[in-house]
């Protein structure tokens, strides 16, 4: 059973491995997401930045969004 209150953190190398050889599928998904956005079926609030006081270059950028259409 999946805990819907948990967060899955994937590192760059894990993402590269998961997407390797699936470039066409990624492009199609991005295209469909842009189409949904163009039809007004998305919600994109402003980005939120968490900055660390002792290292101005270090930050976490939160980019929450909702895409409807077939993604929900």
C-alpha cells in the first residue's frame, strides 16, 4: 500500500536511469501538458524560494502545479 502522505525523493542519477530511452514519451507528455495549460486546464501558482541565510547560492525552489486533462 502506498502512503499518500509520504514524499518520494529522486536524485538526478535515478531520474536519468528511469528516463533513459524514453525521450519520445517525455516529449509527448510535455506536449500534452502544454496543450492542457493552453486550454486553461492547469493551475500554476507563483514559485516559492527557500533561501539559506549563510549560503545565498543555496536554495530550494518549490514549483507546485496541477495539470488536468489526462494527467489529473
